């Protein structure tokens, strides 16, 4: 009787041996760099995901020995959500490196986030393999979270004055209605409804302010883009009023995306708040939501002074700012969050007309 397990193991060993034969033909100095690549993890796998080569650094980075991984499926070690994304978007015909952020399981069971550059390579024997060079960016992510926390608390402090004013108005209304009810006024039902509306307004504003002060999560789920942007506009209307600015939302398409709600709302807060602060003469800020075949585009259009063209490419750099009291972290953080969601941020600007910040995210 044919033992299928033995056949599979024999096939796997053959593939591994072929790749190792090709690798052994590399110059010694090149092989040395590959094998002892510090904390960069280098892997080769076939198109089904079967690992045919892994660098010795895997033991330092993930705790496995090379023998633990050779012949195994790479998908056993990658978070399922990341697997799905790579499977959908990786171009198997391209030899150009494609960048992905992957959660890879350590031998101890925890997931570590890596920045992986993945490409197709040809070997002299005609074998095609998938090469992945992955760097552990856990420390970078922790630093980002500290920056984000700092920026969130800074925003909360800046919004406090406007929000206090916004809350005082409904509180004054509530006080007045209670006094009327105490005096025995009729038509109580109408007063009750108005009072409940005022209480809901206070609850909405305070909930959004508390949301800012919460730690950043890393929990993804299906979320409505229009609901997230609407929440942010409700929060920022208080500050917009101080600058004599009207905020508008144009939902051309209702879009649901798989994302981390807290992180994306932070992006919307950063970008809309930046637009408000640039428009010292007042005006309008329009946020539009629309979709293409497989992309959601959220555009924030302001009527500010515009950004000089020679500075646009610097805006995403850490600590670069055009504001007197700015930290230069807001846009850098926003851009990183968008990239972590496999999207990108496009910036367009025209002097004395305004700027458009467009967030492109996969649906």
C-alpha cells in the first residue's frame, strides 16, 4: 500500500534539497551574510507556502531551530488575518519586493509584528521561490504607541476649553427646564423630550473625549467608515466653532472596512484638527467618503493657505511641523497607522486655495 505521508515527506525533502543545493552554490561571503543576518529573518518558500530555507537568525528572533521549520507551511506561523491579506494582494508575477506587516508566532505562542519584504526569485535550476526578508519592529511599534498616547492626551487638552463651553450650553438649558417644571408649568412631555436631547448631546461629547484618552488598541473588526468620521466630526465641532469653521460630511458611498476603530479615528482626528488649525480666517472643511472597486477613499478638503510643494514630501517625517507649537508627530503617526492598515495617504495642495488629504484603504 502506498504511504501518502511518506510521499509528501519525500517530495518536501526533494524541494528542500534542491533549494539548499542552489544556496550552497552562492559565494561563501554571501552565504555568511544570509546565514548570520543579525535579527533579520530570511526565508524561502515555494508557492504553496512550504518553507525550503530559513536563516539561522530564526532561533534568536522566534525561538525555533531551522529543523523545526524546514518543510513546514509558513501559514502555520502567520496570523490568519494577515494570511488572507497577503493571499489576496501578493503579486506572484512580480520580482519587485512587496512590503507587508505580518504577525508571526514565536515558539512561546505570542505573536511578534514584522515588516516583511516579499518577492519572487528565480534559481539557476529554473526553480521559482518566494523570498521574504523580515525585520522585528516590536520596539518601533511600542515607541509609536507612546507617541500616539502623547498626541492623544495633547489633543484632549487642546479640545477641553471648547468642549467645556459646548457642555455648558445644554446644562444651562436643563437648569432652566427644571426650574420651569418646579414652578408647575404645563406641557411637561415636550420639556422632557428637549431635556433628554440635551443629555444625549452631553453624553456624546464626553464619550468622544473619553475615547481619546483611552489607550490605543490593536483589535480589528468590520466598521462603518461614515460612523467613525461622524463621531470625530461631533467631537471636533466644538473646536471648529471657536475658529468660525463649519464641518461637513458627504457620504457618497456607505463603506464597511476591516480595521482598528480606535486607530483610524485617531487618524481622522489628527487630519481634521490640523485642517481646523490652519484655517485662521474661518471657512469650511468637507470630508467625503467614496469607494472604487476595492478601495475606500476618505478625503478631507480644507480652505487653508495651502502647503508649499517643496514641503509636502516632508510632512510625514517625524518631528517636522509647520505649526509654531506642533510636535511634528501627528502626521507621522497617522501615516504609519494607515500603512499598518495596508493603505496610503495622498497629500495635494494649492497655495491660497487649500489642501486635500486623501486616505486610501482596502475594502
